[in-house]
C-alpha cells in the first residue's frame, strides 16, 4: 500500500480547564514536524488553536490551505477535544493522522474511538516525511494504520540521536501572538527512571534522545540573534549528565550569549550540586523546578523515585541560597500515602523560601504502574475511563481511593493543598516586594485576600488582556510566581 501527500496541516488543539488561555510560547512538538517537512520541501502550515481559534477557524483554514493530510497533536488530558474536532471536519478530501502522548499510549485503541487513517508512536519526525514521500506503509517504522478492516501496527523505531533533527524555527507560527517572547528548547527527550505515576516510558520510551551540546548552543544563538532572551528548557531530565550541562553553560558564555532568562522544569534533585547550580545561575537560569512528589522517604520509595528526601532538601536549600526561583511539584494520593505523609509534603513546601509549589491530584495515566495498580485493585471512584476528560479531576476531585487514604480524607487534603499553594505564593510576593517597599508584607495580604485572589484566578483563565498585564507585572517586579495563578 503506497500513498503520498503534498500539503500537510498541523493542528495543536486547545487545552480547556486550568490550562486554557494564551500559551507563553509555540509548541515544540509540531514545531519539529513543520521544520522537517519544510526541509524536505513538503508544503505545510500550522494552526495553534490555543491562540483562541475556534472550530470554524479550523474549517476556514482547511478550506483555504487545502491539505491532503492533517496531523493532530492529542494529549492524554482532555483528548475528547481534538477527537470532537476530528469528527467535525472528517471528510474524503484529506486523511488524518494523530500523534502525541495519547497516540503513543493508546495506539491501536484510538481507531476504536475516532475515524482516522494513521496513528504515530513516539517521535514522528522521520515517519511523517516517509509517509508524505510515498514510502510503502508497511515499511514505515512506528506507524499504525488501517488496511481494509485490519489495524496494522509497525515495529517501533526511535533514533536516539536528537542531533539529526533540525531545531524548530517556527516560520509557520504566529510568534507575535504568544503571551511571552519565549522559545522552548528541547536538549533531550525521554527519561531512564521508573516512577510509578509517569507515562514518559509509554510516550517516548524509557530511553534518552540526546542533542549534542554544540547544537544546543547553535539553537540558542539563532534565537538570541533574533532578539530572544527568554528560553524554557522542556527536557524531562536536563541534568542527567553533569559534564554535558557544564558544556552547554560554558558554550553559552564563550559565544557571548548573555542577559538570558532561562526556565528549566525537568531537574532531578539528586543530579545537581552547588557547582552546577552556580554555573547555571551565571549563565542566566532563573527559574528551576524539582519534581519532589512525596514529602518523606517512605513515599519516595513507594513511587520508585530513586532519590531521598535528604538529597531533595539539600538541592532545594542550595538553589534558594543561590537566588533561583524554585518551584516544587508534589503528588497527593499515591498508593500507600496517608494524611500524615501529605502533611510532610506541606511542611516541606513551607520550609524553604521557594517561589511556588504545585500539588497535583494523583491521576492514573494509562500504561503506567499506577494505572495498572488502580485497575487491578478496582480503586476508581469515578466512571472509568472518562476521568481524563473531566476537568474536576484535575482541580481537586479524587479519581481513586485506597484503604489508608479514603475519599473523604482525600477531598480534605486536596482542599488544604490549595491553601498551601496560595500561602507559598503570598510569601513569595511579600519577600520580593520588600526590595521595593516596606509595605510588601501588607500588600501580600491584600492581593491574596480571598475575593481579590479569586478574581485574579478567573481573570488569568479567561482574559488575555489581564493575563498579559499580570505577566508584565510579574516580570517587572520579579514575581514569576504570580504567573502560576490559575
């Protein structure tokens, strides 16, 4: 079976609920796809529906561009949204391919839920070019497709050398419409660890795709020369190799790439020390995040985090001392956790002068150890599997319960977690405003007074103007924590 495609439209659907609103930067995933298509002289265009575009806008885009293949990114959370768009536009004029986390996890099952021609597992950069150029479908690694009434899943193939891919230049994107003048950079993809809640192994494979440091520097320089100073490193585990990280930092310094504002979310606490953090601070790393998940060694062991609370606390302490804006991520409700364990997480969040803390409801993502455990023990308290499309499950409604942590206690702890998040932000607000005024403490209590704070939360979700204003205010007074209000 052999087909070929000459015009490809790539679509990034919106993310409703707490994630809705104008995003800070263009998406790297379809950025890579657009770049490889352009390099192969395959006509392509992009619509990022997170910028406020509607279904009608998508239809108009299709009518104007006339694609013969449309690629949708489908996230596990709220996958019903892109599914509904696909159902609404489906016709014989073009074929449809879906990729992204949901595609890599569900694979063949997607064909039972939605009418599409192709599903792509893991990274689809090589795959989409081969498909467009007419390579026989049975020879395209990583492709899942329909042949008559049969669903065929080809063997996986992941090239671990990320250096072979051209970095996204976003020429098909409306860069001026994003909330910040920021670029996301991927220096690695994947993770080698085995955390029970994480779907990375299912999405990208338990392996690392690595980009050579010299090419990371080249990517920074390209955008630096275009006037960009804000960057977000989106790796799952940026500092897996200390020397490689030092090489990247030294390369930035040696190339005169300075006055940067770099955010890095994928950092394991056991991978850093004072030397590497000092170097990162010099280069321009300002905000870093640690995935803490649990507040004591008991929980870290149960979720197979492969690090200790002592290592985590030491890294947090050093990072705070060096002036980083530190964000901590926790999960509430993992199997084996009790109210006492959750309170240990609360204490850790309030112990250091961090910038913000995020407490996430434990969500069993398909094809993870957590998911298999919940299914095996019949622990769901919601209709399965519709919880992935229910906003409330991500805003404080438990999805499952355990004998040691029943539903009522989970509800109470998730509600308490919101208060802890708010208190961490208030302390950040007060601490940073003291640099400008002795009224910082008083101002923090006013801003975080419940009616005013609730207004800010709603405004950040639904008003592009208010969100831009708050982002400007946060940057002007070094209050990045304010940007996390949802």
